[in-house]
């Protein structure tokens, strides 16, 4: 049913529909409204679960790890500094193949301090071994959260649902919330095969010598690669149940004959879609909104880029001392592909700087100018700094 | 820098104590912010020859919107959980360099009771010569009023709301000052913004001591507690006068001083003027039960710390901020 | 100020999207105002989007909120740069240099103020309607929160949505006496401004 809801509010309802038994909550801007809404649902008896108000994000991640090991479906959410503080646990969760879903409300990283939206936080933990799915709208955030539990529990992998902080979490828009019965059809009761059980005792998290480590790490890597078809399958399943079209690994839009493509992660896709329709003087452009960043969908991306001569990778993160992060991965994915598009890499919107509609013509101009070879920050304005800085 | 030379800038700066203004006005705190007042008093009393390590929270956010800063002292903000560890590092460096400059760590209740607890415990245990000041507004206020380990029992916050099933925060307020004192540190004390002279005295007392010291300052947040900014001092005073926030001093874990309560007030006087406790005044048995719990907590403090003075005392809850001429409240 | 020209404007035909910017201070219910306006529009079947732009949360700090109302799904996520109208909840914000930036030609401003319309219009160089919203709210609700009164006046001026839609949106947040008082406030505020004065043919929402 359709409602006008703030993104965080809708996410809290979506989580509630997934029937988690344990939620760990620690506040950090801009995720706070999610945990506040969940607290309200618990306080009013609408959500029956253990809501553990932990003392730090390190404990938030540890509590949900313990909860899943104990056999319960669990949830937590964080952003930015919280993601970094729990980083050790995130690697641990993934390496131990713990099925879990969390929301990352994407926010820039300190120092200096910023509370505003970019994607540096989830990028900083891209090697942790989690599935990472990026949402372009709050509807997608709701739908992806539900699918995430399915993916996590089928693959025995943790899933991070990335939702742009403020840009999505604090935006009110029209959202179709599913019915309880629909979510129950999608998500069977959680049965974790390796849950700690006195009747069938196992040891989790043991010391592994060089004799076995490679094979175990490889099994994690291949599990992530095998998640690619599961992500597609979950999208199809939820599409059938919800009646709404669901993107799987990525979503393309724009004219068939386009030779230029723009690849993005997250909500900036919406702005680009709107711009594409307004700036009709610019060359035909294909927009590719990448949904799955981990596992990295090389094959799907290659198919999506067929016929393109140039691909602009536009990201809201940067690797200081190197350049773009998504850009590097895209270039790597095309390195052995014949007739691969030329990759132009730009960062934009760091630390929450607004990405306006005219980013689209500016991108095309920068493309023609070769500014993104290899990398540039598109919206850099050095004259903003005070003279003495 | 040669301490004995005639044109020594540090010596000149030290002469400015105690009128030194360490935190300037023009910052962006809310009207009636208890923490802003407490921080100003601390920096004033501590003087210029100090460097500060500040945890993430309201204080560092409202004082430092780049390119402006309200701080006239050397000051650093790193992260939420590490103020005590940063301070420990600063102290170690200054010690190694043979400097007399002091180090003060500042954190809110979130950065002290919860996420910064580990770093605090480590700093105390290792005996660093650092004063740690906790500005306690009893919730994560900077992020929008979420509960912390310092939130009092039954207080409503956004993550411990009062609802059909729950009556606000279920758990008790962590007794941070006795936990800190259990590290055998030379001096740990509580204070309240309702008694500014007492705060200044305690800051100077702590800085005169060698070793880790701790000051826990009760600081109302009008937005989070739900009262008008003009009532912050009155609210803080009532917390003390009811016994809910005892003003005490502990030396090496033993009780060394209390601010006696001259006129004891019932907890309802304190609770009734704050929106975060309004669910306790509903007409039902659970609300009444919670009020009894809170009164019992206050009664326990009064007995445990012997908070009832037997004679009027210039250091008690009436004398500590009243000038005897005309009985005017001034500190 | 930007030319509003349906034929050649690179920002397209304004009859399918209206953008509004709301300026206020933390604690004045600025963001709630944006959400309420969007919710009210949703109640009458429009596509909507509303979001804030603020610094760290603090009472009294300037906060801007944006609202988009359209007949098609709204996909852009950028801040509103070319609002058709401004709602200003605190008249002291009128002195900020950026306050009227981007306001479309023919755009207008509704300000929470006890000053005269003509005086403010002259100062700002565009049509301004002033409403003593804080005073009205104090009288009727007993609380100095200007947002409901301003929204009601805004709807009356623009004819964008019926007042009922606003009441319906408020009904999700308030009940009983408070809702009734809000209803009274809505009526009083609407009566204070010239109904339909800002109604543009290409903007009229068929409610």
C-alpha cells in the first residue's frame, strides 16, 4: 500500500516486516531515524524483538554476530565512523559466513568531520567480504532490504544495503510498503545450519594455519561470486510477489543508440535520469545504475556497456593518493575485453555537496575535454577556500 | 621556552587567570545549553596553559564550524571514543618534553559512559596526569536525543520512548564516578552547572593534583530534557536538591566530601518540569510505581552519601551559590 | 532571478513540477512543514518529494527544506535551485544573502512577520505576503510554532491543494483537541491572505 514516508521510517517498517528477533541499535547521524522508528515500534508492541541499545558500533556489530550465531535473524544499521569502528567485526562476520543484513546510511568519513552524504564509508570496507547493494530510491531501499535477507540466508553471507544518508534517509516520498503476508512468502523462517546448539555442538571462529587458510579464503571469495545469480533470483522472486519491477545487478536506461554511458552508484542516478530528459542537446547517453558492487558484476557490466565508446564512472568517494575507487574497478573489469569503452573517472558530491541537474552537461563537457583521463573531481572549486587556507 | 625570562609569554598568559576566557561567545549552542556553560567555566578556571582533547558531540560541533572556532585554547577533536586516549598521548608527549602545560580531556556522557569507556579506563589505570571532564546531559544529544548509559531510569528518549509497553529507559543510570574512583585515582568528583563556583573550585583542585582526575558535571539540555532554556539552572539545582544527582568528592575511592542538601525536595519537583518524564505523571499504576522507584533511588543516594546536612552550611545546596548579603542567588 | 519560460526553459515545462523552498530555524518545525506539505499533496494523488538541508542539529540554526510536487514520479534528488515560491518561517532570515537566490520570475514569498506586505515587497523586490504566524499559533495552539499557519496561508494563496488535504496530513500526527485547534488555526490563517492571489494558470493543481 502506498504511503508518503520519510526514507528512514519506511526502512524501519521494512525491517520490522522481516521479523528480526534481535536488533542492535547505536545512534549515528544520518541513520538515527531508522533506530528511533524501530524503538517506537518496539515500545508500542508492534515489533516483537530484542532491541539492544549498545554502547558503541563495535558492540552493535558484535551483538548481531552473536545473535545470528545463536540462531536468530538480526539487524543493525550504521554510517561513516560507526562503520569504521565496527570494521574489525564486519570482516569477522563475513569470514565466518554469518547471514546478516545491515543498512549503511552512506556518509563521509572524518577527518575532517562531516555528517553529510558520500559513499566513502561503505567503500572503506569493500574488502570485508560482504555483499554490497546500492539503492537509488527509498522504494528500492525497502525492496532491497527484504531481498537482502533472502540473499543472506541462501548464501550464508552478510549483506550491506547502502542508502545515501540524508539524500534518501531523510527524504519523504511515496513508497509502496508491502503487506506482511508478502514478506512472509519471500522470507521463510530463519534456520541457520551452523547455529550454536548444545545438541549439535560445533566450534566457530577457530585458528586456521597456512595449511588451510587459502582454501577457506577461496571458499569465501567463490561464495561471493556465486551470489551473483542469487541476487538475480531474489529480484525475480520479489518482483513476482510485490508486482513491482526490481533491478537485479544493475539497471540501464536511455536510448539504445547511445555511445556514451554514465555509470553511478546510489541516488545520483535519479538526478541523472531527470537531467537526461531535460538536456536534449547533449549526445545520447546510456545511464547505468550499478546495484551490486560486491560481488562486482563484471559480466553484466560488460553486457550493459556493449556498443559504448566512452564510459563515465561517476562516484561519491575517492581514494586519496590514487583516485577513483569504482573507476579503478571498472577499468580492471574491462582490461581484457576487446572494444572496451574508454573509461573516464570523476568524483562528485564528496562530503554531501549537492549534485545539481547541470552536472549532466558539465560531465559531457568534461568528457569531451578528456578531464577524466585518468581521474578528476568534477565539482572542485578551489576559489571557495578562504584566502589564508 | 625559558620559564624565567622576563618577556615570557606563558607567564604573561598565566597572569590572566582566573579571568581567562577559553571559550568565546558566538558559538552555536542552543539557548540555555548546560554544557556550553560548564565548558566555559572549566576553561576559565583552568587557564591558558592547557591543551584539550575533545570527544565528538555537541560541544565540538557547536564550537568549531570551520573556518571558525570558539576556542582560545589549544584544542583538538579526533573521534567519539578516544578523547581519553588522545589526552594520554598528549600528556606523554608533554611529559617527555619537560613542559608544565596541562592536559584536559572533555567528553559528553556518550563519549564517557559508553563508547569512550574503554579508553577512559585505560587512561585512568595507567595513571596519566590528565583531568577528564564529562559534561553529562544524559543522552546522545548531538545526534537527536538517543539514550546512553547515563540516561536516568524512566527517562524518555527517542530510543527509549515511553509507549504502550515501555515506560522510558528500563535500565539504571551508570554510576560513573564510583566506577572511575575504583581505579584508585587521586580525585574524582561530581558537580552541577547550578553551582558554578563549586565547578571552578573543583577544576582547580583537580589540576593541582598529580595523576588522573575526573570531574562529572551535570549539564541540562533544554531540547533533550524538554524544558525552557531559561530554566536550565533551576532544573540542575533541583536534581541536586532531590538527591538524584549527588554532588560528592572521592579521593582514591573514599568519600572525601559532599554538598549537603539544606532543603530536601521530592523527586516529583524535578521530574514534573521536564517533558522527558511527563509519562510518569499519567494517571495509572505503572507511572506511580515508576515515581516511587525514582524516589527510592534518590533516598538511597541521600542515605548512602549522607546528603542531609544538620546545620546551614556555606557549602550546602543553598550556601554554595548564595551571597549572604540580601540572600541573593549568585555565584 | 530566473526566467520562467515554458517554451525555451531548459528546465522544462513547469506545469508538471512545482518546487518550493522553506527557510526557517531549527525548532520551528521547518522540516515537518515540508513533510506535511508533501503529505498533503500525496493525499490528493500527486507525486511528492520533501527533504531538509541542515548543519548539525541545533535549535536556532538556519534550516532549509525543499518540496517538490508533480504529476509524474520525481527522480531528481538535488536541492531546489529554482523555487516557484519561498516560505520563510523566521523573518530575520530575509537578511541572508542567499535567501531569494533562484526564485523564479513571478515567484513570491510568504513570510512569518508582523510587518506590512508592501514594505517587505519593496525590500525584497518581489511579491511578499506577510502573516503573523507565530502570534496566530500562540493564540490558537498555545505554542509558537508557525508552520501550520504558514502552510495554510500558502495553500490559500496558491490554490495548490485544498485545505482538507492539509488537515488530513495533520490527522496522521495529531488527534483530539490538538487536531481541532490546528483546524481552527488553518481556517484563521487562510482567512488572512488573499485567496488565489498567487494562482498561475500553468500551476493550478487540479486537486
